[in-house]
C-alpha cells in the first residue's frame, strides 16, 4: 500500500482511469486540477488555466460558485436523495415551476433525468410512444446531418454519422438525415419532409448552432420556416437546447429567436450552472395527455435511480437565480458585444475563415488548405499551445471556439483574444 501513495496523481490516474473521448495509448497524462474559482482552474503545481470552454460547455457562473455551493450544502443537510416514483420534494416542484416560467408557454410538463443524452432518449421515447398510444407506428425520425445529440444509443442514432459512431452503425435505428435549412434548399427540404410526413415520429434538431459538429451556425429565419412547415404536417418537434440553453446564444433559450415553438425541449449542461449532472425533458399538454389512460400500457416506462435528485435541483435553482440577475444578463450582453468587435478584427486575419458568432458563442475555422488528417493534427497543436499559455481551448478539428463562463471579465476575455492572435500569427505559413 505504501508504494501506491508515493505515485503521482497522474500515475495513479493512468493505472485506474479510462478518460472520455481519449485514445489512452497516445494521450498525454491528464492534468490534475486541485481547485476551481471563477473562470480559473488550478493544477497541482499552482499553474492556473482560464476555462474558455466552460469545462465542456457546462459552467455558467464560474467554478465553485459560493452561492450554488451554499444552496447545495443546505440541501445536502436536509434531503440528499429520495425515490421520485410515488414521492416528491420542494426543490423538484420549485425547479419545474421556475423553469416552465421562463420557457415558451406551450411547455407544460417536466421529466427529469441525468444528462443531455438521457434527456434526448426521453424525448425520443415520448414521440415514438405518443404515436403508439394512439394506435400508430411511426418508424421514421428526421434529424440534421452533422447533428450531435449525445452518446447513448438513441442519441447516437439521431446524431450525424462519423468515426465516433462507426462501430455501432448496424445497431442504430433508422433516421432520415436532412441538410440544415438555407434560403436555397428550403423548398426541397419541405418536399422531402412532406413525402414522409405520415411515417415520421418526430424531427429532432439543435437550434441555430450545431455545437459538437464544430459550432456550425444556421439562420433562425430558415429554421422557423422549416418548423412552421413541420407544424402543418403535424410532425412533432424536439428542440435540443442541451448546449444552447440558459443564455449561451444571448437569449435565455435559442427558442426565443424563433416564432414557431417545439413540442418537446431538452436541457442539461448549463442547467445546474455546471455544478451537478442533471437532464430535463419538457413537453406540451398534448404529449402528456396522450399517456393518460386507465390502460397501464400507455404509461411512460422510463426512469433513472437519481431522477430529480434534490441536490441537482438545488444547484439548478441557485444557478437559474444567478442567471436571471441583472448583473449576469449585463455580462452576457457585454460578452456578446465584445465578441462582435473581435469578430470584425479576426475575420481579416489570413489564417481565419468563416468567423461566426451567436451571443456568447464565437467560432472560426483555422485555414489549413490541407486534408482532414492535418485538421486533427493542427487541433492538437493549437490545444497544446493554448494550454501552455494558461488557457483551456479544445479546437474541434480546425475549428477554434470560445464558450466562456458569463463571469469572465472584459480584461480576461481580452487576454484570450490577444493570445489567439499571437497563436495564429505563430502558425502563419
Ligand atoms: C452535449 C450535448 C448532448 C449530450 O449531453 P451529455 O450530457 O454529454 O450526455 C446532447 N445534445 C447536445 C446539443 C449537446 O451539445
């Protein structure tokens, strides 16, 4: 036992842990983080890193936020967990009330789970069983090419196909992938959708930004028109706001860029301010009502051990309170403004293509002029370069993006911009 304590944390980690999205053979040792505060994470040697990616897009108000910590601690001392079948508790009721208050009015019921992928699984099940409960079997689902909805099987099935999903492809259910709407292809898309409308259980999409695909952005106007068409065809719509929710796009939810509203919405990531894992699927009365019956077979048979965990609910309540504060809303506006100034400048850089922004999300392509393998190589190089400069950035291929916590100051964000410019200059051909 003694020898074990003498190993470094990195060595002990390597001996026992398998990291996500990581080729363990070639990966560098994981960096031990011992403390988080505001936008910074601190490693075991006292080096600090500015968390430009909000720790995989989850952190809203900074790390170890004292108010969220206090609320979770109070909850921990009162009720840490209770079975959510047959029982309920104040934090879950309050959170559902507060969330529905800030969602479009057609969202009426809240179903809890553990993460973004499970929020999507629940949404898909709701749509498929919605039809089933009415004696219909709808076999097809629409999704966008390049979509990302999570890593569980249902979520993988509705995600764009890549080498991530390759080993499982033969086991994924049938999904019809369509292009994201543009002014040019909109009419074609409608025809494509119209032809299959009767067989379609639902249409699932990431509104306005396809995050994991590389922060690909598309117009609200065109999406709105596509959604309106789906409405006329009575196709259920699932809006996956797992990433875009809670202020990322500059509005509370991406849905507020759209006039047509979805039937179902999915949330996670920023839901608890990035403190605790939690997923939520909300739906309309119409969907909910299709499961009400004296026939037990019409029940939604889905649940997780930690459904509506009180600690996660407490974190979400505290985070949403912080989010709605004037100060936070001003920060979101300021980041949005600051990004738009930076975009103007960075667009002129010879290494930069397709600079784009929506709210607090900023992205651009690093011009490589070369094939795909080089993309991955450059991503890794950039990652390491930023890391050395004390910034956590994780380029998606050759896409460099910023998704900062809202507490980032003017100076801190400027520090990030300056470093990006220096790194780009350094990589000039
Ligand atoms: C991250 C993400 C998911 C999956 O969430 P997990 O909590 O990682 O399972 C689903 N949809 C979108 C749009 C996401 O960005």
